[in-house]
C-alpha cells in the first residue's frame, strides 16, 4: 500500500469517526431537550419497545395548539367549527369504540401517533388485537394524544390524528388499517428525524396502502383541507384528562392499567403472549 493510500484511508477513517460523533452528539442534544420544562421526562427501553413518558399541561383546545409552538394553522383550527367523524360518540366526538357492541369487556389504548413505543406495540400485537375484535373477545376504545408535537417540535401528531379522523369517517375498518399503516416500520418516522407526519402528501401516500382510502376523493379532501383538525385538538384534550396515564403506550382493561411494573408506572405488554396473558387475567368472565 502506498503512503498516499494510507493517508487517504486514515483521513476517511477520521471523517467517519467525526460523523459518528456528530450524529451521537445530535441525539444527546435532542434527548436533553426532551427533559426541559417537564415535557417528556424520559425515554424508557421496555422489552424491545420504547415507552414515552407523558406530562400533560391540560387546558382547552386553543391551549393545545399554542403548546405546539403557536403554529398559525393550528391556532386557527382551535377556533374553527368542530366537525366530528362518523363512528364517534360524545359531545365532541372524542369517544372511539370499535368491536361488537355487546362485548362484555373493553380494552383501551392510549397512544400518540409519533410515539415509537406505540409503533412497536402496534407492530407486535396489532394482529392479536384484530383477531380478538373479530372473535368478540372484547371491544376496543382508542384515546389519541398529541403531546409529542410540543416535546419533539412539529405538528405531526396532530396532523396524523386529523387524517386518522378522516379515515374513521369512511369506516372503522379504514381507521384500524390506516392506524396500523401509520405505525408500520415502513412509514413510521424516526422520532429523531424529520416530522414526516406534518406533511399531508406523506399521510396520503401512507393512506394509499389502505384499499378504502386509495383514490378516495372525499378522504383526500378532508386531509388536505384539515376538516378534522379541530377534532384532533379535542381528542388531544380528552387524552390529557386521563391523569392515570403517565406514558404511551398505555393499555387498560376495564379502566385498570395492565403491564409490567416500572419506576414510572406500568409498561404495556410488548409481545402477543404477554398481552394475551395480561388481558385474560383482567377480563370479566
């Protein structure tokens, strides 16, 4: 090997080391920022998934919009007329229950669409939940927050939730399939990377994987015009009202949180076997 090649290799190695150090330093800076102001107080490694700790500020819909950095569009959305998706109940349409109405038990999921732990949960147990719903084992109540927009900066949680409302307006099946797609490895954004869910075009790209949504002009218009933006803020406020939910994902069976004990509460079960075991123990017979 010539001296020139040796020098070049050394220089390349130094550049790779420098780039790796800069990448790690960026991650460290972001993680330190997540602890500021009592927002995300930690990121927990839990059985192969990541649970994100929640600290909610409460307040009304306009407060939720301002917490995301005063984004003009969302501040405007907080004052807009509330349009509730079909297949919701409650004064503000913030109750979403899927499954057989006569199911004796209810399993509740508390998630943020930008949450990496929620994506991991969906990828691991989504199929089990789908089967249990078809079997009528229980019905499922969904509670979706947007606290990560304030903590990670951006509007992706709210924007994706608004799009999910548009899918729910089409059908509960579209809602479930679109939520699963948003959490899929192929589409779920790295929490340290760009806020992809803030981009309507990206959300519509993901929606194209759901048969009922692909080419659906009414759905596409609702996403592009923000028909359900105000509803997304109301959903976020309703999520903040659950004071016993301290991290996402959180799973409840008939209002009792299930999971593995941790210093911050209970970590949601992260495998189909653990999920089924914990749910079965908590179900009313």
